[in-house]
C-alpha cells in the first residue's frame, strides 16, 4: 500500500502551523515586554534627573545661606525665607511637569 506520492499529510501541516504560531507568539510577547521595560526605564530616568536637579538646587541654597553673615542670615530666615517657600511651593508643579 505504499504509494509514490510525495508531500506532507494534513496532520503534519497542522503540527507545523501550530509550532510556527507558538514561536511567533513568543517573539511578540518578548517584543511587548521589551517595550514596557524601555518605557518604564525612560520614566524612571526622567524622574531621577528631576530629583537630582531639585537636590542640587536645594544644595545651592544651603551653600548660599551658610555664606551669609550671622545677623543677616537670621533676618533673612525670619523675613524672606517664608516668602521663598511660598513661591517654591507654587512653582513646584510647573517644575516637576516640565
């Protein structure tokens, strides 16, 4: 009952299609996960850069405050610093959001 016909049976073709579909889905899932990781890393880096900028800004004000003579620094802390904090609190959303 052997025949001389060459080719694949339907079962073999279906099995090959299933294997190819599983492979394509695996590659697609890797692509989706990679895209998510890149997006998360971008936002993490952006947040760290903004935090570093705020830390450097705060450090520069501390250095400025330390270089002011004692009596003048107390005057500034009583009269001007609260106003500065109010201004910074009002501007902070604009600085954080770009």
